C-alpha cells in the first residue's frame, strides 16, 4: 500500500472529484466527512476506499480521522475540502455567522494539519487548503466567508513556513462552482448565467476544474511550489475584459 492521501470533505463536489482523480492514478485514498451514509456510498463507489466519519469542528474527531488514515506512520498528503457559503449583507451578519465560518474554514484546517504533522513530515507530504475568489476581490454580501477564507490564505503561507522543508502547503481559490454547496445559487439558471458572464472565461466552474488543480498541487509535478494561492476562477480575480 502506498502512503495515503486524506481528504476532509471527501463527499462534497470538489473532495469527491479529487478522490476520483487520485484513485485513477492508483493512489491510496481515505475519506473523512460528516454524513455517514453518504460517506459510505462515496467510499464504495471509489472501490471501497478507507473512510472515517468526522465533524471537523470536533478536535477529537479530526485527530481520530488522521489516526485512521495513517499507514505506517506516514501520510502522502491532506486536502481540506471543507467550506461554507454565508452570503449576508453586513446589517444581517451575526457574531455566530462570523465564528461559524472561521471555525469551519480556518480552525478545522489548522486542526487537521496539526494532527497530521508527524505523519506528513514522515511521508514528505503535501497539504492543499481551499479559499475563494472573494478573498482577493471584494464582493457584496461576502464579508463572513471572504474574511474566513482570507484567513485560510494567510494560514497557508504560515504553515508552509512552519512545515518547510518537509511538507509543502498550498491553497486553491476557486470562483463559483456547480457543486451541491452552491446549489442555492446555481439552481436559478438566470442567476447562474449572469454570474458566468462576469468571468473572462464565461462559464461557472465545475468541481473537476478545481480537483485538477488540487491533484497537481498534491503531486510531485508541483515539487518546487509551496506557500502559494492558485486561482482557479475563470480569470475573475485578475482579468477584466470590459472597461
């Protein structure tokens, strides 16, 4: 058995697409997610990969997921494919909204890497975290999630410094994707088309667009890349095609 990759949020759109890519290249994969029945179904669909029920807001559960995934004291990599979309105007934001976004996106990622550090160092592993285009570009109603994901980008750079040279740490920052997490937005086809048109490459992203970038960052093909935030956003954060 090869050293495993542990995917937190492995039943979500991006997490599952990443698992499919890793399994296709004959990597060992372990999934961690909160919904036990969906987790079992996804694991079975991937050929019976290892899996652990895990609520990433529970530190003990995160430690348990890491322990279940580790083989021979080593991990090849971690992908923290967990996120949220909290869209509210400032006047409606609550303390709970801000804390929940931070706890899920930032604290959960920190706990995962902290628990896995010995196994990642032993395996000369890699870490991929996830941000959002909204962390680099100011959008209305995105204060909670943009603030949390901005912290994820800062965490990426700090962890890359802490874990060098043994472990590489990078981040992927997508724009809006057609995934279950964003279904409340993309289900409205008029809205989906309007948002798609805001991108220089005028379509919404697919889970596999982001999974492909994450798989690259987890591979030896990215062996001299660490501390970076890779935008997979149809050009939205950097390119303007209209005056």
